[in-house]
């Protein structure tokens, strides 16, 4: 299974796990193990479980809040001294004199944010809450302002995380689901579905290749078109060629007629690359129940 963007692997990973289909992710990190996803989930864990020290420490200064190593060390010392969690130690230290004023104010604002978010848990769907948390914490803004070449992909992954939350009524249910997914160990001895991006597939060949998500805006990717113009389009076309030529016997292309994004259905158009394929080599079907709303050719 070859996808255009790394965020697309999430739904396949979860579905394979649900069905018990062994898979390997090549050239990348499993969705819930990606750094930005672990950061986001750490925020959610501290909301649901204030005494989760690992989650608290992961995001207390992410994005930067002026809480350096010295402050974190003081928090650890205080927590050990009172045999309490880092959250509890922080709550006490913001009312004391052990921290410098800037660190105390920053830490106090951090704790106030979590108190406010916890107040929303029972009245707001988890996907909406997560969007608010990522925005109000500054985490989304951090990646929007980042010059890191991977920042756009990280933002796409964060959007996909919110999509992953949509089926869940309770935050706790989603966190349990993530724990189960993360605990799944790969058995290297059994045959597996290979899952990767088109970029990672260069030089590899397989008997049958599935190419999902051939839709305008996704493939060719809108960012490539916006930033590269005709040159970007040609690079996307080369990627399409890479995908098709990975198949020794058969390539199956699919696209969705509409996608559910942020609780709204959005219409999608088939990729222009599908129309460029030689008709004599195509068998087309529409509305296949295994593909959802959309079509496929092979």
C-alpha cells in the first residue's frame, strides 16, 4: 500500500490492527509513535491523568515556555520530597518562592490551562477538545511558525489525529485505544502487508500494489502545486509513475468521492493522473463496498 502523504498511514495501521492483518511500515514511524503525535497525546494524558509524570515532563516546556532544565530539576526535587506527582509539586511551587518570577508565572499559566481544559472534558467531544488544546497551548502555532522542512507534514499528522478522535465519545476511551495500538508488537516471522509513502517506495517492487487517495489536492498534493507550480506538478507526476511501476503484476488505484474532515463531508475529485492513464490497460469499477464512496481502476 503506497500513500502520497505520511498522515494517510494512520487509518490503514488501525484497520490492519483491528482486522488482525500483519503489516510493516517501511521508511517511516508508526503514526502514534511520531514525535508530534506523542506530544499531542501527552497533553491529553495530563488532562485525563494529572499525575502522569512522563506526559507532564514531555510537554511542560513544549512549546518553549521559559521552563528550562533548572526549573524541571526543582520540580523533580519537590515531587520526590513530598512523594507527589510533578503536577501536584508544580501546583504548590507556583504559590511559593522557590522559582523565579518568570518561571512561576509561566508554570502557573500552564496549570491554569489544564484546569480549563479539564472543565471541558464532559461537555465537549474529544476531537473538538483536542483542537482547542493544540491551538491554545501554542503547539499548532509552533509548527506553523517553524522553518523545519517537515513542519507541514507534522501539521497534517496533527489534523489526522483529530480525525482519529472523531469516533470516540470519551477522551478516556481514545487514550485506552492508543495504549492498545502502541502495545501491539510486530512479529517479524510472518508475511505482512507493506505500508509506505511513495517517496519510500523508490527502488522497490511488489506483485500487487494498492494506490489509495488519488484525489485532487491529495495527489497531486496541493502544497506541491502551490509552492512549485508546473515544476511541482511534474514532480507529483513522477511520483505517480513511481507508484505504478512498483507493481510487477497489478496496480490498483482508488479514490474517495468524499471524505469526512472535522465532522464535515467534503467532496473530492479524482486525480488528473487517473485520466492520463492508457484506457486499454484499465479496468474500472465504481462504488465498490470495499473501497467506500468512490471508484477504483487497475
